[in-house]
C-alpha cells in the first residue's frame, strides 16, 4: 500500500479539524449580528427620524394657508411646546394627543410638519401601517420603541399618518371575547397603554391623521388620550384663493406665473378642490406653459389644466349636420344662461365628450359650500332656469323650422314641465295666489 507523505497527512488533518471550527465561527458571527439584542430589538426598531425643524430651514405655519381657524388652535399647541418648562412648572397639562380628520389632500400631514417646524422641536414621523406585521407582538414592540426614543428628546412631536390602520375598532362578542387579528388587538392595547402611561410632564405630543375617523376605536379617541379632534374639510372659495396665491408665489413658480392672474375667478372655478389638488393644478399649468414655450402661465392655462384634471380629452367629432345641431343646442342654452342675471355662472360648456353626440353645461353656484345655495331659490331663479332649459329647442325652431325640431331636448322639456308644475302647485307662484295644489 502506497504511503502518503508526512506533510500531506498533517495538512489533511488540519483541514478536517479546522473546517468545522471555521464554519461554527462564521455561524456565530451571523447569529451575533442578527440576534445580538433581544427579539424585541430585532423586530421593534421602527424607521423613525428626527425632523430638522429649525425655523430658518424647516417649514412653519407661514407655509400653509386657508385654515385660519385651525392655525389659531395650532398656535396654542405650539406655545405648549415652546415654553414647555414654564407650563410644566405651573402644573399646566400639555395635550396628550391631537387627531386631525379630513378628506385626502386637505393638509393634515403638512400641518403636522409645520407645527413641528414652528415649535422647533424634534419630529418623529411614521405611518400606521408600519406597526402591523404577521408576527404577534411586533407592532406592540415597535410602539414601545417609538415612545422610548421620543422620551429621550422630549419635548417632541410624534406624528402617525393613516392612523386608522393601527387604531381600528375592536369587536367583541356578548361574552366579552375579542374578535379579529390578535396582532391588531395587541398593537391597539399597547398604544392605549403608552398614551395613558406616559406622563404629560414628559412633553410628548401625539399628532395623528386619518380620513376615516368613524372606524377608530372609541378608547383611543377619548379625552385624556386625544384631547383635541380637529376637522380639516375642503377649502371654501376664500381659502382656495389664498392657497392658490400661496402656491403661485412660491420661489419655484413665481417667475413662471402671470402676475395679473385672476385668483378670484380661478377660486370660483375650483369648487371641491383640496389643497393638494390646487398645488397639482399650479404644477400642471406651469408645465403646460413650458410645453407651449410661453413665458408666463395665464388664467387660460390654469383653466385648461383644470379641465384636464376633471375630464378626459374630447374625441373626434361626428358628421357636420349632427355636429352643428349639438353645438347650436348647447350654445343657445349657454348664451341665455349668460344673460340671466339671477342664474348660476357658467363654468364651461362641453360637447362630444367621449365621442358621444351630446353636451354638458357646468354651472358654478354663488358658493357651493353654502347649503342655502342648494336649497333656497327665488322665483326669479326658477324663471331663469325655465328659459335656459327651453333655449336649445327654441334655437332649433328658429334655425331649422318647427318641423325639423329633434328629440335632443326631450329631457330638458320634461325638466321644464316639472319645474313649472312645482312653481304653480307647490310654491304658489301663479295668478291663483300663494296656494298649493
């Protein structure tokens, strides 16, 4: 039998002996790097950041407008954070939580950042979805970790966006057992514990934002946890004008927007727009101006950008006869509406939308946010509406003759008939006097 050299035997022995040891060492390094802390630290460290809220560099309440009532309340909260030691020494209680409710795009997140910037305090920002995981206990650990970090830099603000993701109602049976996801229940319970457990003397203020306040657990939004509930609705005409002026005069847009822009007119034409919609409108108008190689974005550019946001682009028109009949019908209604002093202002007239041989006239009431503008009308307004409804068919009679009147106005004639019956039989606007039939 051939005998191997001595050095080869020693090398084989060392290789067989050291290889398992090296593998164990590297496995220990991997274990040490992954599990060196507790399991709570492994799963509980949520990505948070300190928001640099220096007044000169960060955002302040000057960067948001159109919510004067809300800003007045925010200044009160800011005073708690700025003079925390003063209020604390006097035994004053800082609000534990503030819940911001409202539709998407109304500035809830922006307001929270502006408050932190105005107060010049650290800002922890996170989303409600970051707390939820498939492992039970992870969400609770992340909430504990978040509040532990906040206590170290207090006074500070914790902002939780999409709060309904973590604070959904817990449902119970008649026996008191809780239905649903155990992880969600544990996360809510931990949030309740933290908001009740930390003293107001720590200087932690929780700001939460949601557009579904109706689904939140009642235990979360009671007094002592969320002391303030602030509604942030869609802006009215005055607020829309202020928001539009703010965006158009930002340094990035000021040189691209016409200084003679009709802000009041555009505010009327953007009823139902949120603050985010108005910001997007400004960007779209400036982009349209740049594509057309124009120096400044005019009121017309903003109006066209608004149309693009609201409706699709028109498709190719139909044959000449049908085109003329449709255009004449809605043109007649638009002309009559413009000459009626007591009727709504015309926002725009659209024909052949989507290639269909029809049209639409969009009106802007005096103020769509006012319930009276939708429910209380005068006799003069009803008469103006009758004239507008019948104007299209009268134009057909004049242009094409009585024998060539089409069925295009059948719905308008029916609406006019119902309106006339309402005026006589319900409102008492006839020679019969104020009686209802």
